[in-house]
């Protein structure tokens, strides 16, 4: 299945690649971060894959692949962006 070339190519250093590989195989890591790591690793390992192909391989939405390829290429992080609003308060 072909699609347009991705706008955000991913290039990783050896240390980054090993850290993401470890995260993608972790059984106790948050599932959202595992999916993000798989997206980034597939984008790095197979630059010819379109976002549609990566979404099918990972089992997520196309918009998720677009979002995390863009965010990782800009910030080099897989964490969520800060949320707006007042900080949470917990009573003692």
C-alpha cells in the first residue's frame, strides 16, 4: 500500500534506538508509550513506509502516527504535552 511520503522523517542515534527498542518490548511500561515507541522505530527502520502502513502495523489510527512522528521529530520525546488548567489538588 503506497501513500504520500511522510513529512517528518525520523533519524535516531544508536542510544536512542536502543532505548526505544527496550521501551517497545517492556511489559510494565504504559501502553501509550509502547505504541509511540513502535511508531518511531518503524519510521526510523523503514523510511519508505507511509503513515498508513505504520498505522496498520502498529494497530492505531492514522492521526496518531502523524501526531507522534511530528512531535518526536520536534521534541525527541514520547511524553504528553502539558495540559492546560489549574494543577490538581489532593486533600490530605
